[in-house]
């Protein structure tokens, strides 16, 4: 199965190449394609191979029935591909499907549990296709969020990641995201919570207050996009650069040196050299720990696809490269600041002598033993980041195991 993304043209291109490759390698077997590109480019993707079956994002929950459909096909000796087409390509029963109905009962490859609380977006940023792929903002009801979180903690999960397209827009019965996080903390015992991307205008004092709780991971992601107010205006973003500074200050007041990352778009139409410098300055001022850098990619049916003047591809590459170098410098500086300090790590794998995992502040840690027998994937442990050689060739941060968190 290929789960597609349509945020950038490169993501679309990589998905198409993979679909073609899988279709050619296994011509007798079905290739399931879903995700955002499947929502916006259904016919084009279906044309990539005779065995390609496209399930739009809005109908993604249908994939849950694939195993049963294939089993029935094998039982009666019929063509599995034909069975899947009938099951997956028909009209949804009762109209649009529930975006929260696709729920993982267990996780084969993840120690963290992911709880989707929101989908869609009401923002209309000039460069973004997400509203076309995901529709308007919708929120999972408060009682259902609490029920699912309690169920995950009851299964022994030690970390829950709250996810969505724009989780800051979550609302249910007059309760917003700050209230939801507070209620989840009250209703849970020991599980820690991590929040996915938070829009700058949503970083309010009310939210920062609840994020200061010790069971909220000190790791945040901010879609900055640009440090230039002129560029932000052309992007139709809902904030200015000072909004970002204020929001990051609140996060730093709430947590002890949190890992704060940011998305940045390089070479947006009309971006001048001065605009680019403003972005570099804002990134340094905020002290982000890492950047996710994207070269501007014009997306079909978006306002930005027709904006002029276009920044030459060579300049986009140069600016993206400069931002990437700065990101590596900021990450190295952040790791150095944490040398000799204790962190809480969710174990993802282990051997007899060491284990690997992710700290609350999003450091990828390799902890040396001796390790107790009951340290296993999914355990929470305390480690101290080593001062002598904190970053290993693999990119992991070296640490020493201290204790198992009960």
C-alpha cells in the first residue's frame, strides 16, 4: 500500500514513481494507493497501472476491510484484484465517511500511540492543497478523545501523540485545545502526551500554561514558513513574525529549554534577498532546534501557483541549502546544551548492552547499560546525556542508563 502526500510536487513525483515500480514488479497483485494525492489525483494515479486501486483520503477507513476481502476471495477461488475493486471503489455507504473511523487497535512498528483528534483545515494559505484534499476542519468529540486516550493508556502505552492537520483548531462543545489537554492530564495517570504541529497564532498564554505540565513532552513544532511579514502576507498566513517570537517565548517559559522545530519555505514567489535574511534572523532569534526546509513548490489550483515574480530554481536551492546548514548548526548547539543532563526516554529497541529511543524533548538517544531485564520497547527510562562524545556517527545521542520509570 502507498500512502501519498500532496504537500509538494516532489512528494507527488516520488509517490508516482513508487506506484509505477510496485505495479510493474507485481502485475498480478493489487497496489493500494490512498492519502491526499489519492483524493486530488484519483484518475491520474489509477492510470499508472492496471493493478492500481485508488482509495481517496476521505474513504481511507475502507482499507480496514482489505484482509477480510482477500480471505473471502481465496476461499471461493475468485480473483482477489476484482474483489478488492468492488469493495474499495464503490460509492461510500451513506455519503462521506467519518475521518476518525480509521483507528489502530495495535501497533506493529511503533512504541508511541497516535491519537487523531482533528482533520481538515479552514485556513486558505495561498500555497497549500491540504484543504482540497482533507476538507474543512473537523474535530473528534471530547468524550471520544478521552475514551480513546484512556483505552491507549490501559493497553500500557507510555506516550500518546495528539495528531491532526491543525490540532490548534480542535474544538468540541465549547472546549478548545488547552481545555482538552488539561482534561486528558486529569483523566490519565502516567502516560505522557506529545503534540503535533501548532500554528503560531495558536500559541496562547492559556495553551502555554497547560503545556507546562511535566507529562507534556518538551517538544513542539511550529509551521513558521517565513520570517518576512511581507511574504507571510502573500502566503495568506494568519500571523506576523512577532507572533512567532511571542509564541516561542511562551513555549520556553512553559518548559525548560524545549526542542522547538519549525517548517520553512525557501523561495516563495516574490521573496527578496532581504526577505530571506529576515527569515534567517527570525530563526536565530527564536533559537529553533531544527528546521524542516522546503523549496517552494507550486501546487495545482492554488493561488501561489500563479504568483509573480517567480524566484529562480537556482536561488531557491541556494536559500534552502543555507537554511539546512543553519538547521544542522542549531541542532548541534541544542544537543551540546543537554550534555550532562537527565532525560526521560521512551525505549524503541534494545540489545543486551544498550537501547535506543526518543526523549521527551525529541533527542534520539542510544543509552548504554547495564540494563535491567524488564527494559523493553515501550518502557520509559531515565538517562543522562554523556558529556564526552554525545553524538554518535549514526546521529544518535550517546547516554548512560540511570533507571526504569515505573
